[in-house]
C-alpha cells in the first residue's frame, strides 16, 4: 500500500466513526424526547438506549471505541435535545423562558442519564460479544 492509500483508509475510517457518533448522538437525543415531551414510560427510553448501544457496537466491532462513544453520545444528547427543544421558543422570541427550561431539562435528564449508563454499557458489551470482539 502506498502512503496516499494508507492516509485515505485512515480518513475513511475516521469519517465512518464520526458519522456513527453523530447518528448515535441524535438517536440518544430523540430517546430523551420520549420522556421529556411525550412523557413516555422510562422503560421505553431504556429499551431504545439498549438498542442504540447494541447497534453501534455491532457496526463498529471494537469495544475500546464503542464504550466511550456510547457514554459520550449520552452526554452529547442532553444539550442536543435541549437545543432542539428551545428552537421554537427562540423563533417566537421567548428568550426569558430559557433559564427555566434549562433547569427543568437538566433535572429530568439527569435521572435518565444515570439510568441509561448501565443499560447502554450492557447493550454495548452484548453487541461486542455478538460481533466477535471479546
């Protein structure tokens, strides 16, 4: 392999991991919406978080990359879901409500975040074992 081909392969792999991270973060943000906006049972959130983690670990097939990616995507999903939640208020010019929304958002999502960490790690480990990564 030439030097250029090696750099292209590394760039392609990095781009794939970045796109997977973005997709997983958006999915985590949407799973937060289940509880925040639609007031679904937290079991739906936990099930969705498990499936997202399982899918990510089956696609990437590297537990050393998947487990931090899952935890970071859980963290990135919180502000992403907040930004998506405040967009209608910003469009309407209701900026005085943002502080109250942020407090409500953090309290609600802190509970979900700490419930979601073990479930997502278990999903990632099961996906890693299913893909052959031990």
